């Protein structure tokens, strides 16, 4: 499967062009890609357009390594017409939200509403009929995964858009996502999930969710892959190739949470690509009541152990290189030698990276940037371990150890500072910090509950990986 003529990719914002265009540095994980004499002229500025077999190979390689992303605006326009894409909407007792979603879909859309055993099915059926949607009424509640599969079995169009009933779609969201399927290896494309403005979203939890939602994967495009910054995609809104999902069995109906993560990882294992496209959005009606919000965060955490059992190589609360793991341990030890050892580890790592970049121009500067970014990532992940995934252990340690108390306090402050360093925030730092800690308490409690239930610590163990960084 090769990229078609006219397909355009643009280098990721973090990708550096080195040595006069002879090498590219970036991707996830970070790597150095050397360009041969034939490949160099194919890169025009920061763009590659597929015009022949050589440019198709280069563009595909850039996509595969995360060094570049599709220039979606330059790809062929697509329409989410009824003959091309079917909307499958699972719902349970949300007739008002369902009506709001259906009212925003194109008039010629093919729509299947799957009522997952509503307590009051009448209003749901009435809304579906009013908007001309096909209704599938399930007698037994099977969960979102089972409801989506019930709809998927009836889809006859090449593409299917799964959209939760508490979503509102912009007119260009699905058509833009469909552009990604010009790449024959793309099986799934998802938009950015943003906060829907409602009467309840102005409260402090609503404002927290508008900047730190668990479903919002950020403002930059990405390939969705385990072990990368965007390691999964939410099923609140996703567009997929119908035949690929059907061949793979659709969603795992045994999972009541984490079924979207499982689907992404199974597709990736089959060598399919998944694209995250934040230039378009789907607005989600977030939970804003404290008890409901806290409970949902805990439910998200309970998916950790079932995912660990299915994908043991993908699930980990932190992914560290050997040197960054050693650096983190040195900092946590809080000894006189901790800071000197930390600086030494950073220096040695910088020197090793610089050696690999020796012929690329300014190797030390690029190496220092990479090792500093690795240090920040290690500290950020360490803070998350103490305050989120391991908080029961941290709380117990605080009762008996001054060092643990100090580490926990620093981690809590650093975590908030690192979270707030980018973007705009609609919440002051005190209430943001309180919401962040409650978020961590709920999610961590769910992770520990699932680990105890499954009698396994796989979902709690960090992973140390040795990465190769040159091609």
C-alpha cells in the first residue's frame, strides 16, 4: 500500500533539519534520519509532496517515524455523505443530547442510533424517528462497546463515524477526518475533544475540564501509538474504515471502559495507522457535578488492569530510558550526592548524543536540548507516579518519612507548574491545583482497585526501554 500522488506531508514542529538538509532529527521516539542524495531534493522547505515512487517512500517513512504528519488541508476534500459514511450513535436515556447531536448532522446522513437498553426507550425512539435515523433497540444493556458493534454490523458504507450522544459535531469535523483515508494504511482518525459550553460548564470543575479533560489529546497533530505522547484515542468521536474494524471484530465487548484504548492498540499491532487531527473538534458535554465527575475519573482508572492483561507491553504509568530512570532515582534519594550525580548523568547523556550527531552541525547544542527535554520528561513522569498512580504508597510513606513528604510536596507543585506552562487556563492556580489532585486521587484509586481485583501489579510498574536513535 503506497501513498497516492498528490499526498502531502509536513514536518512535525519539533523536527529539526540538520546539516544543510542532509539529516532530520525528531520523531517519537527521537531519531536521526539521514537523507540520501536522491531524497534531499524531495524535501521542499518542510514539505514533501508525493510525485513519484521515491517521494512516496520518503513521505511514508516520515509518517511512520513521526517526523512528519499529513498536511490535511492540502489533501483531497471529502464529503460525509450517506453513501460514503454512516454515523453510529450509542445512547442510553439521553434523548435531549441525542436530539442536539442529530440536529447538527448533514441532512443526507446515514445514521444508526443504537439504544443500549434505555430505562425509558420511548423518548429516544421519538427523537430518532423525528430526525430520520434508523433505530436499533437492544433488550439488554451491553455497554458502549457492544452498542457500537451492534451498529457496525449494519453499516454498508466504506466508512463509519462513531459519535457518542453527548457530542456536538462541527460541520467540517467528519469531512476533514475522511481526508486522512487517502493514506491507504490509515484505519482510524479522530478529532480533538473539546468542552461543550453549557449552563453547567462555567463552574470550577467545568472550567478545569475545558483545559485538562482526560479526552483532550492536545493542540498538535500526531500518530496514535503506544509509548508515544499520544498513545490512544477516545471513542467519543472517531471515523474508521468499516471493513478493517469488521475484520478485527470491532470493539471488545468484554470491556466497559478502555475499549477505545484496546481498539487502537489492536489496530496498531496489525500495522494500521491512526491519526489524531486537532484542526477539527468534537465538543463533549463533560460531567461537572463533583460526585459524578469524581466517579467517572475513577472508572477510567479501572481500565488499567484489563488493558495490562491484554497488552502487557503497552501499559505502563511511566516509560523511561535507563539514564533518565537513574536520574529520577538520584533526585528522589535526596542525598548530598543527588544533585552532582544528576548533573553527571545529564552531562554523560549529552556527550553520548552529541557523539551520534557529530557530523550534523552544532551537535552539542542539539544534544543538550534533547537531554534536557528527557530530564523534564523524567521529572514530569516521576511527579505523576508519586501524585497519581502511586498515591496510596506516597500517602503511607508520608506518615513515616520526611523525605517522602518533601518529595510529594515538590512533585505536587512541579506537576501543576508543568501542566500549566502551555496554553490558556480558565481557572486560578489554587482551584486548578485542587481539581488536579482530586483527578489524580480518583484515577489512581481506580487503577489500584483494578490491580487488586486482577491480582496483578502490571498496570503500576514503570517500563525502562533502550531506544535506538539513528537511521
